[in-house]
């Protein structure tokens, strides 16, 4: 690494530093002027020794260093990678074709470093973005290219690397160093062979090559996404299915399959909106994008229904649109398109003009679905109905009707509605009936309870004319409000699928929704596509053109990508883009150091730091290990004995920590961190309170530990045996411990005991996590030494590192927890102070007695 | 006349009002002279008791009474307090805008004291003779004028004070300690009680200065002094101050008076309470 400066001329200012030193020496600071009334008292006092303007050498050094650092910072220091210095001009060939989007940051950064380097060596540079077609080599200063480079972006365009190398060989007249900043990926048709073209001195490639979508195809209700990795051992990815508003509809992880391929399955059913395109998560480049026009699949439906602007929720259009939204491509335009062949089905809830126009389309395989509302009243003979209808609809519910609204009966077996969900809430109030029974070929697919038709259809050519005998408005039926309606419509429009329609609409296609080279939606300017196989160019970015879902893509060029072979050039140095080759800006560090020195200097000036202290401070900074010496100050701590269960021990430790915090906060006692003690090896006498949780099945302490525990109880610490833990109440083990280890007789702690009032007045309530119960104490001495309970005190006290309580109280909530803490505090004070508080309670009486005696 | 008095009272300087308010806060019951004692004016009659000198019986009054009575006279103190407030330029000083200047503090102190003493029916006058001893609270304004218009740097004649007077001098005293001492030796007569209230600013009292500093005096004759390291002379300064103070303390003590120190950053009620207690206590 070499040190270089952006503006090295400024470094001459360093020469002025000694001057600064002399100036400081020559000009003593001006004294403060202060009015002072008692001046006469000062008269005759020693006014001080003559100016001593020789500051200590280290202070001068510090300040000169500070000034030097500031000058250096202004000069813009950088560490640039070591390179063999030569005076040859430099050609930087930047690969900015579309595969470069994945590694564009690396490419740009490396180009910047190369420019810095060249600037330091004062080389002539030519930076050639490969998508441009230069007329000649144009040498310029390295710094002049910075601007060009910062504006450079990868283009949605292919590049021919072998051609570029050949061009260079032909046009490069002087001997020059040629560096290729490649994306690591080339199209298979443009792989260089290393023999032809200019000789490269360095080739940069990314460490990780991009992953691209190879193919997306529809397989029933699934979308199969094939992901190609250009290098072995690629990581698996997440594939996202998005709608045209870029919301993620579903995600799926890829699985490795043969070779470098990965596949993912996206389920298309039950999506909240219509899928628009597939992208690979975190792969920000064009080849990780795949528009879904190629999959076909969903029926394209034209909805003809009047819109009620004021009350959108009352219009049938709203219900039809939502019923179909997830299963079809819905077009809501009022007019039929000129080219009916782009449609699979038409749902009509209003009169259709030029019905004759539709008939050939239906014969060709289209499905015309009429929702029979009021609009049919004057048009019962419409040729688009399966058969002619009676002039008036049949009223099922109304003031004069006996039947009332009718529900759906079964759908016709073997019809398209077979197995349809029949919602009992769908009530039909009005219904159209056929004029003279059924015409030939009319099928009833769904009937009402009285077997009158609700959905009937007639085959025309290879298409269908379908009539739903009721309308979508509330006056006709509640059908649109039920789950049966989407099911019904989705099944009906699917009938139109698979009929012969021309896949590609006529040219030109106007741009609709475009994506930038990183695969992100962007507002780009583009020209309409005028030829069917137009390639992706900067004027034709990837995206949707013409009809809403007509993706224009790289046409499977992903499949043609391959990794750039790097070992084909003799003598070329092959490097990865990585931090090692970056130039490194030292400015922040120099400024930081200067700031630190300034702080030290200010501290010295304010006499916060005297030389001795500076040394101490420096030592503290240099040797952090020393300052982290173990805290050995003798503080009182609570102790606990392991129960044998790690989860219970964790709660016990946390509980004692919580109790210590409460004691520290509320009393004048300061407790240290609770300590785990082992009665067999540690001296228990150091701890005023030792908590021992009991767990069923734990091993009994050995003889030495038992003796130590007996001695502790006999000598006056408090041993709290808690048989209640988060694992339940360990009755038998507690009994065993009491009988075999301690051998004491117990009595309940009564309400008058000092423990009940040593800090708080507990009034007989001794509460743990498991509630208010009896607490037992040994009867051997007036002061309690041993407390036995089944409360799970630690569980109630336990807090986590954020100070939140870990376990909920069994009953009573935080009020009970407060009681538990109060007991704990009382216990600690009792352990430390004994019966002292008992006498305090009588202090009033004692004082009265004294007063009486005094009289 | 009445209009003039009314306008005068409404134009009482704020300092006077403040002084009145301060005096209100301190009760003067200890000073009440509404009791029998040595004096000339009549106080009350009381029945004669057998142990008393028969000459003390007021026969004329007894003739109207069923039993002989003794005429009691109201207690009167012959003492008069003379106030003097230093009005030299060095008093016009404060180290921070939060504090009063030393001169303001001294005048307020003196006026409050006067107001307090008026309440106790004491006679108060100014030492330079501008205000003759009086016990009328309405004269407070004249005191104020007298203090503000006093000649700077003029130690007054003690001849104005009566022979058993109590003289109270308020000022920064210490810088002129030697002058004051010389003046005292010249003028102080026996029988005059002398008390001092030293008013000083916090910077004078503590002298916490560091780094090269040029001190500029406030009196006309003072020049300035430059110290490179004033922190080095702090101890000497404080020592000198306390030795001057000791001289004045000694003077006050010898004459039967007392020496008070008031620092302008402290509460003025405190020093007033001290003064009140000192003046209220019986003295031989």
C-alpha cells in the first residue's frame, strides 16, 4: 500500500510548523483584566516570576503534532494499493453490459481505485465502457474520468467482449496497460478465446457470480422456477412472486437439483392478487427478473357492468371484479376491445351493443356469461341467451308471495359446476324463466330448490352461452354476498380457456410497466416495440408492453450466460474485486486522531490533566487488561446452593439478583451479586442468607457438605430451603434433607415473629410465586436460623437483564409479587439485624418510661 | 403639606420600601419600651408595697385612691445609634450581575436597621450630621438621601455623636483598614460604642483567580497590579485580610461594639437577624 494525497501541495504547510512553535514562544498570552475593589490589600505582594514561556517538550510536541495532523487531513491522505509503477498509459475496459448489474458496485469501486492509482502516478488514462462504440482512443488525465465513471451505469444491452479486444488491438497505437473490469459473466455467443485481441495485463472478476432465472413455466396450479447458478456451490435463494404493484404474493425457497440448477415451486391458487412477475430475492440484476406473460394460464375476462360511482359497494361490477380478481385477468373497460380474440370470457351485467359481433367469437370458443338483471326486461329475446326468456321475471319473495326467497339446490353432476360450494345464505328473490320450456341443447347446470334453473348454458360452436338467471343486485339475490359467487364465476370463466386465441397481440406494443437493469420497477423512457422479436436495448428495457401482461424480456438469454473464462490470457493477472485492492481513505482516521489530541490538549489546558495523570491515562488506554482487575472489595452478597437442575438454578440466581436489586433500592443495605456456593468447599459464613431450592430426585449432600450446612444453621446465617420451584413442590426430597442432613424440628413462623416486621409489616402474609403459605422455622434458638417453605420465592423475585420479571405469579399478579419482595427484604434485614427491630417497635413505650423516671 | 407628604411616601425609593419590608419580617418585641423603668414620662400607677421607700409614694395620686400608690415611669434608653455608610467608589462593585453592588447592599442594610430601630422607638441619626437623631419612621427617606449623597472617601467627624452614642459603620473597611485605624485613634472618645459591618463581594473574600491577571483598582488613587500567578499569592492575600479584620475587631471590642461581616452573595436577612440579636440583647 502506498500513501497518496489528493492535494499534495498543501503538505508544504508542514514547513511552517516550526514557525508556529516560535510564534507561540514569542507571544505570551494577554492577562485577563479584572476590576478589583480590594486592590490595596494586594499591594506589595509578589507579582510572580517573569514570564516563563518554555512549555514542557511533550506539550509542544502534542500541539505541533495536532497542527501537522490537521494539515495532513486537508491534503486528503489515501492508502492506494501497491502497483508496479510504470509510465505506460492505462486502458480501463469497463464491462457495463446487462450482466454487470449484479456486481456493478464492485466494478465502479475498482475503476475508482485504478483512477486514483493512475492519478498518483500521473498516467494518461482511457476509460472505455464496453457498451459504447468509440471512434478512437482518447487519452485524458485520470482525474478527468472520475465524473464519467460516477455517471456510468450498466446498460440493458449485450456486449461483445472478443470484438472489443480485437478493436483495441487494432486501434491502440502506443504501448499501454489494459485492465478489464468484467462482470464475470458473458453471453455464450461472445466468449473470448484469449488468443485474439489485445494482451490484457489485469482482469478483475467478482468473487460470487450472479444467479439467474433460467426458465419459468406453469405446471397446473404451480409455477416452476428454474434458477441457474454460474458457479458451483452457489447458495440457495428465495424466489418471490409479485403482482404488478410490486407486492409480494408468495415466496418459496429454492432446492438444489441437477448440476448448478435450483428449482422452486410457487403455488398459484389462493393468491390475493394476480401475479405479475417473479424475482430472486437479493439478486439485484436484470437476469433475476421474469415477467409472467409467457406462462399464460389465467383466463382473460372482459367485465361489462355498469358502474355506480356514488355507491361502489352496491354495483355488481364491484362484486364481479373481486370474485374474479385472483383467478383471471380482468379487464374492466366499458367497451369491448376491437380484437375479441384476446378474450377468453365476457361477463355481462348490462346490455351488449352489437351482439352479432360476439357470436363468431363464441363459436370460436369464447364464453359469454350473462348475469340476468333488470337490463334483460326489454331484451328477453337477445341472441346471446341460451334460450328466450319470459317477458317478466318470476318473483319469489315479496308481499304477495308465499314461497319466500329460495336457496340453491345441487349442481348438475358432470357439469362444470359439479362440486361447487353451495352457500345456504344465498337467497334468490327474482328469477328469469325460459319462455317455452327448454330449447334444444340447453343444459341446467345449477338449479333452485324447486328445480327451476339458476344457471343454464348452451353450447355454440366450441364456446358457451351461459345465463345466470338472477341478477347481482340486492333486489334479485344475495348470491354475490356469498362464497358461492366467486366459485361460480371462476368455474364459468375457465370454460373459455384453451380456446384458440392468438397469443401475441398485434404490434406495436406501447410500454406499460418497465424495470431497470437492477430488476427494480422504474420510470424509464422507452419506445413502443414494433417488431415481434425486438431485442432488449436501452430504448426497450425489460418490462411489460402492449397488453397489461405482455412481458418483453431478454428472451431466454439467461440460458446463454456462462462464466467468463479467466485463465485464457497469458501473463494477465486475475484478481477478484475485494477490499484488498481498494484504495483506502485515511481522512476520517487522521481527523479522529487530531480530535483526540485536541481533547487531550484542552484537558491539559483546563488542568484536568497534569503530566502525571496523562501518563496514567495513557497507561489505562494502552493496557485495558489491567483496569479490568477483578473486583475484590468485600461486599455482602446473598448465596445460593445448586438444586441439581440447571433451569431451577438459573431462576434462583435471577431471583436473588432481583432481591438484591430490591434491597439495594429500598434499604440502606448494599448487596453485591448473588454467589453460588458449594457447602462442601466454600465457607458459608460469608453469606447472611443462603437459598437452597429443592428439586425431587436431587442427590443429598455428602457428609462434609451436611456438616458445613449444620454449622451454618447453628452459627446464625439464614438458610432458606424452598421446596417450591418451577418444577413443582419437592415434598419428599425436602423431608429427606430436613431429616437426614439438618435434623431439626420445625414450627410455623407466627404473625408476631420479627421476620414479619423487620422492614415491612407483612401482617402474617408470606407470599412466594406459589402463593401465601405457612413458612416454617427451626425451634432450636430464639432467632430463626432455618426457614423452610414451599413458596418458590426465587421464582417471584427473578428478573432478567432488562429488569423485567421472568415468571408470572401463580395468582394475584404484581400485588402478590410485591408481597414476595417484601418478605425477601424482611428476611435479609432479619438475617443482618436479628431482633434489633423487635426492640425498635417498643421504642415509644421505652421513651415514655424514661420520661416518667426522669420526673 | 398633606399632599406633599403623600407624594413623598409614594415616591419612596425602592430601597427604602425594601428596607421597610425587611424590617417587618423581624419582630421588635424585645425592644419594646412599653414597660416600667427609668425615665421621665409617666407609665402607670401601682399599689405601694411595704418594703418600698415611702418617698416613692405619689401622694397627690394616693389622695384620690383608697390606698397609697406608686407612680411608675416608662423606661427610656438614652442611647442613640449613629449610622455611617461608606460611599467610596470601591463600594460600587459587584462581581456578578446577580449580586447587589456593595454600596447598594450597605445602604439597604443601614436603612433596614434604621427602620427596625424606629419600630423599637430607638433614636437613629447619621454620623455626618445630615439627619439628626430621630425616632420617626417617616425620616427613612432622608436617611436614604443622606447615604446616597454622602461625600465619598470622607471619614466623618465623630463630634456629631453624643457622648454615649453607638456608632455603626457600614463599608468595605478592610482596604482602608490602616486609614480607619488612624482616624479612630484620632477621634474615638471613650463612651462611644463602635460597631463595624464589613460589606464585601465574594471574589474579595475568596480570591479565586488563576492565570495571568491584571487587577484594576476602583478608587481614584488606585492604579492596577498585574499578577502572573494570582493563585500563588492567595494565601498571603487572605492572611492580610484577616489580620486587618482582626485589628478592626479589636477596635470594636475595646469600645464595646462588635464586628460583622456581610458578603453580598449571601442572604441579607441573616446579617439583619445577627444585628437584631446583637442590638436587642441587654448590654452593660
